[in-house]
C-alpha cells in the first residue's frame, strides 16, 4: 500500500497541534490519499494531499495557539528571540566579511554616501540576508521540539515586522523603496524554508509524548 507523502505528514505534525487533533486529521488524509491512488493514480493523489495539507495548516496552527500555556509561551518567545539574534549576528558578520574582502581587492564597497545601490543590495546584502534567514529558521526548528515549523514561521513574521518597523522609523534610509517591499517577504520565506529543511533532515515522525503528559 502506497503511503502518503512523508514530508507533508511531518510538516503537519510540526505545527504544534495536539495529538488528539492532528492524528485524526492525518488519518483522514491518509484514507483519502489511498482512495485517490486507486482512482486517479499516485501523482494526482500526491497533489491532492499537498493541497489538503495547505488547507489544514491554519487549523493546526490555531489549535497550537489555543493550547499554549504560560511556560510554552515563554519557551516559544525564547526560541524566536535566540534564533533571531543569532541570525542577525550572522548577517552582520557575513556582510562585514564580504565588504572587507571587496575592499581588500581594491574596490570600495561604498563609493559614495547615500542609499545602497541595487547592485550592492542584490550582489551583497540580499544573498547574505537570505542565507542567514534560512539558517535562523533551521535553528528555530531545532530549538523547538513541540512546534518546530511554527517557531520557524514565527521567526519569519517577527523578522519581517522588525524590518518594516525599522524602515518606517528611518523612512527607508540606506535602501531604495523596492527593498522594503521585497525584504519582508523574503524574511518570512527564509526561516520557513529553514524550518522545512530541518524537518526533512529528521526523516522521522514527530513525537507527541510532550503533548500527552
């Protein structure tokens, strides 16, 4: 019997919903998947499963949010803050090293005062920022065993909110307007991708023991 996509199952389990909510949902999806494998073929069944997984995500996140208790909230906030600070430090270090290397080659990384040019943003800042946001999401998922993907997503939302707040306070200083439109989207996507990569590296189902105590 063909199994549902394992990655999708793990991602759904990683959203922090209680076992009493998540397990029946996974059972219904597995049953629907098996029916569609016979009726429509494996490829169509997989596409259906991923669509239903996306539709189920807000429901599972809502159950996780409702199940949070003060100790869970403190742990969750600590995970997001720790991964954010670590990732920002990586960005500053990466950009500093890159600018130092450019300067060592005889080029001026900032030839004139004022906003960063599109070339500087696209070739230097954005690649480093995207890489570090992915690492930040990986770290957040690694630190949070109960809801690793939820923590990675929360990191991305926090990062995006901070970025927009900084842009509003500084009135977009040192970066063109398009950066403040593109960066917040990438800052949500990066940690989410990092969380998914962490879960793919596990290659094992989530454990619900901590939810059942």
